[in-house]
C-alpha cells in the first residue's frame, strides 16, 4: 500500500490498485456454524463463489423497505453466486430487490457486511493453505 497518510491518496491507491490486489481485499470474518478444528486459527478468508455467507449489516440483515421485507426478520443466508472484486461486492443467492416494473433484480452486498458461515471445500489447494500449521 501507499506510504502516504493522506486519506485521498489512500482512497486513490485503493481504487486504482491492480485486480489481483483488489481480489484479495474481498475478505470477510469467518464464523462457522459448526466449529471446525482444522480452521481454529483462521479469522478471516477471501470470499469465493460457493461459500455460504450471512449478511450482518444493512437491509438484507434484518429485512427492510428496500427489499420489501418485514422488520426484525432473520438475516439473509445464502451461497455466493458472483464476486465483483472491482467494487468489493458479492451477489448472494436470495439477495434481490423488486424494481418499479415488478422485475426482480440481483442486489449486491459489500463484503464488509457479511460473515462466512461455511467454506466451499472443493478447492484442495485453498483448504490446504487454510489448514496449514501457522507456527
């Protein structure tokens, strides 16, 4: 990252970073539904397609006017369908909003507003890196 302390330069560097660096910034806290001893030392992971996430901030977390839900509803849980690493947003199964012409449209959620509740374990190399001994 840039060595400058100026917020404008920090934001500019973040916006103009190469795609492989932006991709690594799409991370979220790991809060597994079922504890896994293999992932005991892992706090956060880079979100990938296939991971299951829970929305903890915003309209999708508790229902709201924008999504046409009831207040105090259960948070949205779903699989990640697509990752927009340029904007840091995720498209989650069931995350839709109704447009004025009554069409359903996928609604993106920022990666900072979710926690990962289940990891997609199909990639052997990813699991090997996550479960490696960190001492």
